[in-house]
C-alpha cells in the first residue's frame, strides 16, 4: 500500500519535472526554428487595407497609395483587398463605382505591382441589413459572401450573437476585424470564441502582434492565436510610414505562437479561399484554456510521436 502511494507521488513529481524541463527546452527549440524574416511567405493576401487615396483616414494621396503598394509587394503580399471604412459615422461610405475607379487609378500608377480587389470595413450598424441585398455589393469582400465587420473599440454591441445569426441568415459571413483591440473582448476573450462558434471568423491586425497597439491587444492576440481562433491576419494599413502594409514580422510571431502552417493559413490559405468565396480551410477547435491565458500542459509523449 505504502509502495503504491509512494509510486504515485513520485510519478507526479517526475511528470512535473519532465513537463517543466522539457517545456523550456521545447520552447527554446521552437524559438530557434522560427526566425523573423526567414519564413517563406510569398503569396500573402491582405484582406484589410485602407489603400485607396482620399477615401477615409488611410492613404492621403495617390503617391502614398503607390508607395503602400510597393511596400506590400516587397513583403510578399500579392493581393490587397481595399477596405475603406463603411458607416463609421466619420467618413462617407464610397460607392462601388468610386471604389473601382480608385482601384484602377492605383493599379495604373503602381504598375500593377500588386493585385487590388474591392471591399469595405463595415462598422456594426443597421445599414448592414439595408445593404445586404445591395446590388453594389460594397459591403462584401471582393463580391463574395464574406464581410469584414468592425465593432466599436470600447465594447461589443449588445445582442451581437443574434445579430451574427441575422447576418448569416442574410447570406453574409462576418469576419470580425481586430477583435484583439476591442476592450470588452480583451477583458473577456470568451466573447470571440462564442462568435466563432456561431459562424463568424476572426481577423487579427499584424500591428497587434508587433506591439503597435499596446500590451492588452498583444496579449489578447496571443491568446486568440494559441486558442486556435485566428483565421486571418491582415495589415489594416493606413499609411506608408506608420501603420504600414507589412505582414511578415507578425507572421513570424504567429508562427512562434502557433506553428508555421497555422501562420501560413492566416496570411495565405484562408484569405485565398475567402477571395474565391470558398469555405475557410483552416479552422481549429477552440482551446479554451489557452484563451484564458492558462499555460497549456505539454505532454512530451505527444510532442515526439
Ligand atoms: Fe481598418
């Protein structure tokens, strides 16, 4: 009897030591394996970018749009979805014709160094339903069934779960823009798990991973990645010199947190499928412990098998 108890206690101690020691070694191996700048992501698609000139608070001039295109192309971004603000109460929403006209201007001026397709960043508002059948299709990303949906930064709209249901019923699949920057989701990350569970997707801003939006956005982005709930990462670029159209540094960080293939899905595979109006191929089951910031218990048997 005493032997059994001793064996059990000793077994637990040995397990903890193995977890602790091997966990640190594994972390170091992963850190060494992923070097920022060395990931070979050359087919990236940026589904959130304020690249159109004189449209919202993004590019101010055509020259700035061209500079952003060139910076994106150098990064390995091959396609940009132009997503001017829609219904945010500050900038008048551009018509579909205006968006297409400005895209053409930027393409010509930049020598077609990157593909640009139409879209919008749609603020949560009643206009979503007014525009759901809109032949302009300006609330949809590249004319697909996907829509980039932005919440206010301080809160999540009340009854959002019902609204997501109604949006899906209208034939639109919402992609939640930068949930990690929303104060209420920072305080209660389970909100994003519930929305994903109901059929929405999540898009992180690359600047959140590179600490451009403060520690809360960084920590929440890390938890969303580790929980398996990050479906897209986009630049949300506004300018050439700050909030630039860059993804690779953040993709390297995402790879460090969740693996290279997961990071590739966020910047290449999932957005490519979105643009073709196909189902999103890379979807993971939510790891609720990781979402709450609890350190995941590693099993070295699992790691090596
Ligand atoms: Fe944006």
